[in-house]
C-alpha cells in the first residue's frame, strides 16, 4: 500500500472519530464548594476538569481552611465575610463530637439531649446565616459582579450543603450542576424524587429498607423533624437573601430543586434501592482508584507482618475527639493480635500501645487499602473511606461517630460486610472480639468482594460519568428536558388532594342523586297505594 492511501485512511479514521465523539471545548466553570471533607471530593473533580482543558474558578472565603487561595488547577475568588463560617474552623466537628460523647456517657438524660440539640440547631442556623452573607457580599460588590459577568462562565458547579451558589447561578442565568449527597434538609433525593417513608430510610435514621411498623412510625417522625428543621432553621436565611434580590415571586427552594443535573455520590451496591429522577446521575465511588506503591518505610513495616497481614485504622480528624480511655482500650486490643496495625492518629498518644502498632498523622489510605496484605479496615464510616474499602474488597470494623456514619456502617452491616461497635461502649474485650470475628469469619471478606465486583462492573468509571454530564450541560446550555417541573406545583396539587376532593364531591353528589331518586320513587309508590287501600 502506498504512502498516500495510508495517509488518506488515517485522515478518514480521525475524521470519523471527531464526528462520532461529542466535541469538548474548554469551558469556564464557577464552583461553590463546601470546606472540610466535602472539598476533597470537589477538588478531585476540579483537577479532572482542569486536565480536560476547562478553566475553573473557585469561590472561597478568606477563612477557608482546606480550600487554598493558590492552586495550579483553579483560580480562586476570595470573599471576606464579617465572621468565619463555623464549619471552616478546623476543630468544629471535633468539639461537636466531644459534646455528643459526653451526653451518651452520662446515660443520655433528656435535659442533656435537649440542651445539646438546641445548641446544635443554633449552630446550624448560624452556619447558614454566615453562608447566606456570602451571597450578600457577592451581590453588593458591583466590581466583583461585573468581573463575574465579563468572564462569561458556562455553568455553575455547586455543593448544595451550603447552597448560596444556587442563588448566584440564578442571578447569572447559568445552568447548575450539583456535586451532592447532602443538601440543607438531608439526603439529596428527598427534595426531587418520591421518597416513601415506608421503605426509604430518612436522613439521620439508621435503618434498613425493611422496616417494622414501629420503625416506619419512627422513620416518618424523622422525616417530619428533618422537614421542620429545614423549613424553620435553615431556609429562612436563604429565603431572605432571595427575597432581597429577586422579590417575592422567586422561591429559594424552587431554585434548589431546579438544578439541571444532580451528580449524586451514591451507588446502589451500597445504598438501598429507591425512586429516582432522570436528571440524577450516580457517581458513588468516583474518587476510588487502583493503589500505588507504598514508601519504602511503610512497605517494610507491612511486609514485616508476614502471613498475618495488617489492619488499617482511621477515624479521620475526629479521632482527636475520642477520650484517651477509649483509644487506650482500642490500643490494648490491638496489642493482643498477631497482625500489624497502621493507625492514623493525630490526638493524644493512647496508653497500652503494642509494638505491632504504628501511629501516623497522615497515611496513603487508598494505597494501603489496596495492598495485598490488608486484612481489615477500622473506620468511622465516612463516605470516602467506605467506597475505597468497597473498591478494594476490605471488610470493615465500624466505629460511627457522627451524622451519616451510623447509616453508612449499617448499610454494610446489613450486607454482611461490616461489624459495628458503639464508641461509648468499647472495651478491649469487645473490640478484640469484633476484630477476630471479622478476620476469622470468611463471610465478611466474601461479601465485600461481591460488593466490590458489583461496584467495579460499570461501562464507565464514575468520575468519567461525572465529567461527561458536566460537559453535556455546557454543550447544551443546561438539561431542562431531564428535569421535572413538579416542584413548582402547590402541595395540594402535587399530592392530588384537589383531585381526591373533587372525586369525593362527585361521588357524594352521585350518592345524593341516587338516594334522592330512590326516596322520590318510594314516595310516589306510597301515594299510589294509599287510594287503592281506601
């Protein structure tokens, strides 16, 4: 074959590839993230968008702890607020955990719980008040707003845990994509998809999808409580913001529900099945990836475990909130096992630490979970760690501490891939028994391997799926054809209360006509019979 035909063939192949693949042009993306562990997920997505040629601008506050002002993969837009948003403070959740553990340790007195939850709701209100001020600072800064408009962004990527970005997107008339699992009222599905409390566990209620009557009652009460907290504690701050800049005809909750695409950090291998919507895209485990080689020091320690292997433990930064008496009981249990232990521990050094345990302030968690000698993972149940453990087929000993961690561990426990322990009731004996059960019962690893096989069996990696749909929204200037407009309906129309009332009225009218007709006929018959009898 000659040179010219070969070149022509190559040009034909390239042309066909360009025609059949969606065109991707570098877009401009405005990002409203949430600080803390949420930022780890968003940052990974931003790096991937940058690698694909997109220009990313991240809105941050001057007091952000995790979100740095200077980074190679994004430009930052720093806003100075009158005060720091509480969750940007490094030890906010640690302080929260200490108070929670103290209440549980005291036996959970009614007054203790009332005082704690009152303080929690006050803190929640303050967080969203501070977040709403971010919108005020942006809108009132005319120079900044002019700069944002002149940049001509293509879309807004929002973490709706603090949803002020939704309001800014509405002002800019830009399509919105959510990187979400949690929103103001809890789990994201509850504001856009049918969520029957008969089999869909409510946020904060650690139950499976198979509930008894009492559990369904409890689940419904949790749903009502979450709705009330959202309506009366959280949303008023954003309602005032929306009313101030857009007037009473625009509703904050309609803006929240009107996102074009919801990138949901959910995989039904792990979550319980539930109703969903066309504009929800599932990217659970999008941060999971193959492990990389360990440093020489870590590899040497891991290899010294021999045939016994090693156990990994990480409770994130929350471990600083555990009192020494709990961590010392854990350390004493570790000292009794033949496995080596690598423990991410940033707090006070526990007592009873064995020679088999290595304490580290930071460790390559994903690389250790993917190591062939890993035997089990002691974890608090954070979503990132859960999906990494599923990806690498590592069974879990769960010590849930706050928020959705109880639900996450329960989901794995129901599937036979985890063993849960109550942090306030840990002793060296019951912790040792839990470790031995998970290590010696092959069902835990077998069940996790099955979950891992299901989780990995996808036509496209979840991160690639997320990037595709972000670019889809930029290419088509939104995805309104996938979004239901049901959120704009009044509640009585959404639940067909008006239809039911109309049908009942028609039925009653028909019944009245039938009864009236019968009575009329009976009266006529009676009048005819009376003359004959006379």
